C-alpha cells in the first residue's frame, strides 16, 4: 500500500477549480493574477498543477519557478528562472531593456541598471511574448523567492491588464511573501470536508479497512497530504484493521517521517545529488550534471523519481521536488559536514557568479574565515552600487559573522548599522547591530560608521542633536584616518555631521565641520563639498558651485546609490534647481515602492511635494 499512486482527481475542490477556470479565462484574454494561500499540505501545489494542466489544454504557454530557501539571498534568481525560456525574445526589445535584463540576470557583465529599468524591461518582455501566445507564470513557495524577484513579480502583477499574461503563486498562510496587502485576487485554500476526505483515501487505498479510514479522516482534519502520506507510516496489519492503531497520530511528525524514510532508502549518490538540488536552488539539470562529474546525473535521479520524491522534466532540463517537505527531509537527513561539502562544491561551480560563490563559501565554512568575509563584503559593495541597500546590509552582517577577528566583525557590523540607519531608515535594526558591537568590543563604538549610525539613531529618536554632534565630532577628530578622502567611513561620517549641523541650527557647530572637510586629501568628494557650500547659506553660494551641481544633475543617470542621489538633489533644492532633478527623485520613489530604501524614498517624496 506504500506504493499507491495518488489519485488524479481533486476531491472536494470544485469551487477552487471553478476559480482557476475563471482566472485562466481572464488571463488568456486580458491578463490576471491569483494568489493561493493555505496551510502546509492543504493542496496548494496540487492546485497549481491543475492550473498548469488546464492552461496547457488551452494552449497557454506555461513557465514555472519555485522559491527556495537557500537561494533567497541571490538577487533575481526566481525572475531569471522565469525569463530564461523567453530569452530568445530579448532581441525584440529596445537595447536599453536588453542590457538591463541581461545584466540583472547575470547573463552578461556590464553596468548594473536601475531597478525601475529592470522591472519595465521584464514587463515589456512578458507582454511582447504574450502577443504571440498567452503566458502563465507559476511560482510555488513564493515566500522563499529572493526579494528583488518578489518585488519584480509584484510590479508585474499590478500591471497585467490587457496583457494576456497570467501569474499564479502559492504561499503558506501567515508567511510574508511581499504580496500581502496588495489587494490582488486571493484564493484561500482550506482543508477539504469529511466526505471528500473519505473519497480521497478510498481512491488511493481501496483495501484500507473502513474503521481505519474513519480514524485517518478524523485525525487528518481535511489535510490532503496527511491523508495520502500517513498510511505509509503504518504497518500493513494496522491498515487492514488487524492490529490497533496508535493512540495518537501526530500529523506533522508522521508526515515528515514518511518523506524522511523514503529519502533514507535512496542510494548514497542519489541523496548527494538531491542535497545539491536543495542548495543550488534552480533545478537546472545542467548544473546538477556538472556537479555529478562524469557520472550521468539522470541515473542518480531515477531512484528518487521512481518513488515520486522529484519530478524530472527533460524538455525544460529541470528537476523539482514534488513537495517542500521532501526538500526539508533531504536537508535534515544530511549531516553538517555533508552540507558543507555540498556548498564547497557549488562554490567551485559558480566561479563566474561572485555573489553566489560568496554565499556558498560562507555556508561551507565551519569556522571564521577572513577570505570569505572579504568576498561577502565585496558582494555587499556590488549590491549597494546597484541600489540594493537592504541586500548590502544583509551581506555585511553575514560577512561580520564570518570575520576572523573582532575588529573586522565590528567594522562590518558598524557599516551595516550605518546603512540601516542612514539609507534604509531601519532604526530598530541599526540599534540592534550597535548593541551587538558593544557586546563584542565596548571600545569600538567610537568607530566612524558606528558613531554615524548612533548619531542617526539619536537624531531620529530623541532628537538629541547636541549629543549626536559631540559623539560624531569626537570620533572624526580622534579617528585613525589621516583625513584621506578615499576613506568611505570618514566621508560618510562628515555627511552625517553636516546633517546634524543643519538639524541643530547652531552657528557654532559649522566651523569644526568646515575644518575637517578642508583637511581631506587630496581633495573633498564632490557631493560633500557641494553640500557644505549650499546647505548652510545658499544665498552666498559661489557661481562655480552652482555649475558643478548642474554637471552632477546632467549625469544623474550614472549614479545608482540612493543616498548619493539624495545628496545631489539636496544641493539642487538649496539652489532652486530641483526642477532639473525631478527625474532622479522619481527614480528614488519608484525604488522605494518596489522594495528599496525607505528613508531616501520619503525624502524624495518630500522634495517632490515642494
């Protein structure tokens, strides 16, 4: 009875299937979105399968992707999985859209585009391809999708009118998935009733004794996965009613144990390939084959496919787990040493993708490793350059965890706290990171990034400008930096001190700031110099400063970092040149609306409202 094939009929899902048919009809004609929510095992994935089957019958082109926990930090991983089958259509797009998508999805190297450019390119590609044939995008386990992909999907979902593109996703109830409160159409997938539960068990296990079936239906409480998988945990004599059932059938433990037992029976080579699949995240057969080396990977996958743990699609060269609990069971069955070996193998495979390589090396490390910390720190720099301040902060925190020495750990935590306070506006996270720094080394609080972050927390919390000013000025004057303009932490601290001087409105606060800026070698950065010449007294700003601000405005499209954009347009405000910078402000607003830095977005909205 363990080898029973689950029935293809969806029992007790008549209403849900009607909703799917309505959704597909709208999607085929004019575009639509449907978000499925439900508890684990309630049948969300099976309903996605039903949508795929119905769409294929209507000659709707189906493209699938799955959010994977271990790929959640890889920018645009899920979006790349969805768009790869459409890559031949890139040549039909404008060159700037082609460059935006190929750079964002790491299909070729080049300057990283703005997030808005990526989103519009994605939407345009989908619309163009849907003109040839309706499209259905299917995303399972949406909460595990990487944040940039989730933002892109949200952007697309709200703009599908008149597109012939359908988007259907599945998420567990009460898990954050970026679509909450989006007001998009939702289908709550509830447990099936007692009658359909009995029909499902009877169809799957016709030899099961009626008394056992009644007990199972009562215990499963309408959860289809439990109804189909719990019998595998029972003895044949128990299923036939000869032996008594246990007093308690704890669903979660038993369902998970069913998958764990199946995984344990697989050959070691198969388990090793499945573990790579859990950590690699895309299900690309080509990647799995590279990991397997000379041995044919399909031979190793066959045992798992035969017991219905995975599904292999040779047409798309893709492999996926049939249920998220299978993925969990594979990971849980592996020891820590085996997981580390898997990540080291993947790091060797992704030498051309520095961010993924750094992430796998971090997971492979069983102790602090300064070289890995440096790679993660560089990954944070790349994320910040393309405007992903939240991702940069996360990478810096991970780099701190890998740091070999307390100084390096504190330095990276300090920079992360500064990004949290100054760019993203997340004062709670900034405070938490500063507390962690003080726990590691109470003396490190005087570092420039830590002092700047603490100053932001003070200003935005109690509004204590005098304390914030004294704290930051002392850190600058006592810092071991030789006033080198190449020191990013020094320049950021001076920007923060300038903000405090303006906020306090105290004339005596400005001279020490001017003195520090004048000492920068070989010369102060443009944005710092211009802000220091415009913000305090715009009426007396020299003409050459106005010309330099105009030059920065003319080249604003080359700047991606949100806080640098904000500094340019702050100078523009004081010179009454904001009208020339509104495009940059709107870019910041759009970044915030699509998951970017909140603080700079709010500032941009204030400037646009002037």
